């Protein structure tokens, strides 16, 4: 089983977002970068499948050198090698084109991604890559089992889930509970230092979108407290003041 | 040029979020001086489909091939691409959903279209094509230019308020050419709660966390939800512990919702939980700990025990 896992380097989920440069850039000062949580699920399942079926796990990021710590952590968790396409990844089509180009160089049985990036929340790179490679893509995947050359998949749908079957190779966007997040151990961290991280230059530079500027949401007003002994007042306020019921 | 709107049916009726998309797409057509056509796949009766007219569309294309009953994202993307081609549509509008999201991703690749997800306002077309979209799960907004000829806008739910008119739309049958390769993924089983209000579509949501102590106590949450005609949701630990199904889990790693009312019961208000609910219009927090961080992001709060407060709220709603 040859698996490619595509990971993003994104601000930690607890980050308070601030802006700089006249609201045209996110302020990276003091921000801790982590692997996208959905990408972490994809990686964890990839490592489990490798342990179970043999094969290899390659991690791929389209990003600049500040993503290297996140890539090293993926190697520490159990990926065998990594590729970074050296470019600022500001557009999903551009990113997909890079991933598709790498995927065409080797024949992967599975290309695993997160269901969406937690920064730009596009949820599209897996679909575009699937289309570029002429492979089926499925997202969001909650369970993945491999039987021979067939994948058995559970996909979340509104109000439930569906079970799917498809032949490999496939492109999948993953989410919980596909696997438990893996935490790197000391041995993993040591061996990650010597695992190969290949840096390659991008192919093409076409983009279809461009962010002009950012804005932060207005703060919510003060919270109106209602004593528990008068809980019924809440219902009255929701009807007469907030007008939502 | 024209605007094509991809609308979804749920149990035969146009989804509320699809009506928002139809209204939004019709407004985009108005702004760009063209017309709006709606594409609907699956079983639906003519009266229901003609309803699209009340939200601004002039025409509905209806494809009801038996092969299109399962929500197959790849086949749907091919059908939408064919309809867009027939209609000469450069802008495709849809509401975010589990089906539309994966359909739109394929479509973006197929048409080489720029896709903006979580769009929350009408575009600015005065100089190019610029949309405002929510990023960082509601923690910021990005004004995004769509520079490609083809554009896909995935609208965030409950952020556009449609206005209805008396207009009607004509309904035409649409017979797409289906391609076997699009059916490479076989659906072997579908499990979907029926009759319940779908959480992502719900206007009102009652949600509960670890403060409920165990799955056996969910009756008080369900009772309040039932009285309000609300959907139920939960925090991540609750679905991790299997107290509630995964499709009820909201937050950073769960479903993102933006209802008119979100009532959080026994949920501490971790930042990852807030990420999924912070665009709710009104937030109510009920927690026995006055220091719970959730109160800082709430509009109304009650410091109290959910086991006492919830039954009283249910009674008060029933008495309305
Ligand atoms: C101004 C700006 C700066 C950015 N800076 C960075 C940065 O420093 N580091 C960074 O990693 N990203 C960066 N991003 C890129 C962002 O994380 C996405 O890669 C890209 O914008 C596509 O976003 P999306 O939300 O559509 O992806 P989605 O379609 O939501 O992503 C789905 C999945 O695709 C895969 N994927 C997405 N992007 C990448 C990628 N870049 N490399 C490998 N796999 C990927 C992941 O598995 C992800 O879970 C930046 C974006 C912008 C606009
Ligand atoms: C990368 C990442 C992603 C995550 N994604 C998500 C996500 O998508 N969604 C999510 O929810 N979490 C997510 N989390 C977890 C999050 O950090 C919190 O751990 C979680 O939200 C806490 O759930 P809770 O509020 O139900 O439980 P707790 O934090 O244990 O809070 C229980 C609350 O109930 C109150 N309480 C107890 N008894 C009563 C009573 N009788 N009456 C009233 N109140 C009572 C307590 O005062 C407390 O505030 C994520 C974490 C990480 C690291």
C-alpha cells in the first residue's frame, strides 16, 4: 500500500486571529502552526494502514520553508518520507495542480487529505485533484478499510452516514473518527530528523482566486444574565426581545 | 452569460438553504444583467419545483434519472457541468451541504472554476468579481477576487435572507448524458434519520455537552428541542464517547452551523467548540459554573443546573 498524505501547516485552533498591513495579511507573529486537524486524521489512518498492510507513507505539503516543522512532526508520527513543493499556497487550484503533478510521478494507491483546511475552509482540493487525475474522490470519510484492491468507506451525510465501496486508487478527504490522532514518541522524533524531506519547485503558477483583504467579525454584545430562579424569563426574552422563537 | 443554481431536495421539498441559494443566484443575475436558472436532480413534483420562481429564478431544469437518486457527487458534477454548458452559465451558485460540497469540488476541477466557499454576502461586481467569505471557521472574513472566467459560489447557510414574490418559474425536463465512470463508487447502504429536523438546516438548535453526565440524561435536551421544533447537537467529547451520533457533533472538527438560536447546555465553550457555532445569530448558555468561558460569547446566560433549568424552559415554551 503506497499512500500519499497531503498536509497543511495552519494556525493552532486556539489562535486569536489578528491582521496586519492594512488588513491585507494575517498577522503570523506569535502564532503557533500545527498540522491541519483533519490532515492529522488522514495521516494517522495512513500510518495504521501501513502497519497493517505494509507499504509506505509519503507526506506532501505545498508551502514555504516555515512549514518544515509541521512536516517533520508528520515524519515523527510515522510517515517514511516527505515532499514540499516550495511555493506560497494561496489558491486551491494552484495547490491541486502541484499535488496532481507529484501524484503522477509515482503510483499511489491512496491519496489522503483532510476534509477541509482549517484556515481557508475551502473543502475542495481533494475534488479538484480527483478530477485532474481522473480518480474518484470521496469526502468527508469517517471510516476506511482496505480489502484487497477495494476500499470500504463510511461517508458522513446530513443526518447520518452512507457506506460506499470503490476500487483503488482513490482520493479521500478524511475526518474523525477515521483514526485516533497519533502523538509522536521520542524514537519517532529522533528518526524524523534523518528521514528524507525533498524540496521541489512548483510546476505552473496559475491561480483562480486572490484575497484582496481581510476583516474581523464584530464583537458580540454583553451577555444578559438571567437568574436560574427566573429561568422562564429567558423564553419570554427570546420571543419579545431577540425575536428568534 | 447566465447564473446556474444547484438546488437540493429533502424528502421531496426544496431545502431551505437551497431557497437561499436560489434567491442569492437570482440577485447575482440581476447585478450582472442576466437570468437565473435552477437545476434540480431527483424526485420532486412540478409545483414544488416551480416554487423556485418565487425566489427569483426564471427557469428550472429538472433531471430525474433513476441513477441520480443516490447523492453521487461525481455524477452530479458532470450533470451540473452539462447544464452550465447548455445555459452558458459562468456563475454557479449552491448552498453548502455534504452533497453540494463534494459536488462543487469536482465541478471546480472540471470547469477550471474559482470556488469561493462560505460566501456570506452578494458579490461586488463593480470592478471584477469580489465576494466576502467566512474563513477560519468564522473567526475572520476574506474579500476574495474570483479571477477565472467560471466561478462557483458556495453560500453559507442562514446568512442570506430571501424575499419572496408571486413570480413563477417554468419547469423543463433535463436529460443529461450519464457517464459510467462517474458511478465507480457504489453506495451499499444509507443510514439517515428521517422525520428529524436536519441539524445543518435548522433555525433553532439545542446542544448539550459533558455537563449532561451521560447519554441516559438526553431526554431533557430532546424535550426542549421538541417543544421548540429545534434540532439537537452536541460537543465533541459527547460524540467521541458515543453518547450521541457523530453527525450531531458541532465545532472545529465537526459540523459548522449558523442557526438563529443556539442553546448550549453544560458545554464549557472551548474555542474549538465555538468555531462551529460562533456565527449563530443568538447564543444562550446554561452552565452551573459562572466562570465557564462560553458566557463571554453568549447573548443570554443562566448560571444554573441543567437538570433543573431545562425542564422549566420546556414548560415555559409549551405554555407560549
Ligand atoms: C494568503 C495565504 C497564505 C497561506 N499560507 C499558507 C502556509 O503558510 N502554509 C500552508 O500550508 N498553507 C497556506 N495557505 C494555504 C491554505 O492552507 C490552502 O492550502 C489553500 O488556500 C487551499 O485552501 P482550501 O481551504 O481550499 O483547502 P481545502 O480544499 O479545504 O483543503 C482540503 C485538504 O487539501 C489538502 N491541502 C490543502 N492545501 C494544501 C497544501 N498547501 N499542501 C498540501 N495539502 C493541502 C489538505 O489535506 C487539506 O485538508 C495560505 C493561503 C493563503 C490564501
Ligand atoms: C484540534 C481540536 C479540535 C477540537 N474540535 C472540537 C469540536 O469540533 N467540537 C467540540 O465541541 N470540541 C472540540 N474540541 C474539544 C474542546 O477543546 C473541548 O474539550 C470540548 O469542547 C469540551 O466539551 P464540553 O464542553 O462538553 O465538556 P467540558 O469542557 O467538560 O464542559 C462541561 C461543562 O458542563 C458544565 N456542567 C457540568 N455539570 C453541569 C450541570 N449539572 N448543569 C450545568 N452545567 C454543568 C461544566 O461547568 C462545564 O463547563 C477540539 C479540541 C482540539 C484540540
